[in-house]
């Protein structure tokens, strides 16, 4: 069942607003590097959503299990990130004010609330829920590969100091910022790297499964078209 034009417009407005406001607010509050990851995920997810779910919401029996499985493994990944100080590590790497408190607020409190509501929306085929799902499939599904790049980047703050440091960055005190620079530690690791692949597996499979479904559907429709002479 296709979504009506009115419903598409009503769902497009908040999604476009999110794609503009969220990265802008993140840039003003934290800085550019995390916004590049989140913003690019939102924009890429928007195009996938616009040409698939917005017009014709996917069957909940297909997309809902993929989404739930992805966010479940994402939460396991976030546990490792919290235990290894992902927010403070990013702060030291890029000289940005990403505190442990803000990390927990976004990923451990606000995030699961959104995921729960999104699951309900996918069940009832609400278009905006499809955007959140695509955002997650693109973000944890693809962008988590950056964890394997971060150990190779020289931190902006004390790159040769092996120990954790505490600094005030843009008026925010960031405590216990670890250093995961491989040339300093001699160990190839960054906060959350061991479990980064977990949400990537169902996320990438979801992208393949949902886009393949569209391709198969289009091929079937062409076969059903009457021949013209």
C-alpha cells in the first residue's frame, strides 16, 4: 500500500528539519568530526528512505526484525564504548568537548527511547519510523568502520603522552581522556573497536535486503507489463 502524497509531505518536513538541525546543533555543541559521521549517515539514509520506505513502507515482518537486531547489537557495542571512554577519547583525538555525561545522555538514554518508538512505528508502517531505521542501518551499519581508522590518527591533545589527561575544552571540563594513538601505545585499538562490527553485520544486511526487495519488485512489475506492438 502506497503512502498518500499528503502523508509523504507531513513526514518529509520533520525529517528534512532533522537532517539540517541535528548536524548544526551537534557542530555548535561538540564540533565537526562527530557531525560528519552523523550528518552523512542522516543524508545518505534520507535518500534511501525517500526512494523506498516513504513511498511504500516495507513489510514489518522484514524490516522490524532487522532493525531490532541492529539496535540490540548497537547497544552491546555502546557498552564497550562506555567502558573504554569513547566520548573522552574522541575529545582528545579531535580537541572537542564530548563529555562522558553527554555520551550517556545521547546513546544510553535518548537513543533507546527513540529505538523503542521507532519499532512501534515500523510495526504500523509510519513513514518517519522508516527514516530512523535507515539512519541506523547507515550509521552503525556502515559508519562504524571509522573505529578502525581512529587509532591511526594523531590526537590533537598530547599525542605522545600515554596517560589519560583532563582538560577544559571550549568551557567544558573533560576528565580522563585516554590516548589510543597506536604510535604512542603500541597497541592497535580505539574505544569500542572490538564490538564495532556487531551492528555492522545486520545493518549492512538490512541495506542489501531492503534494496534487493525493491529491485526484485521492479523487475517483477516490468515482466507483468503488457507487450506493445
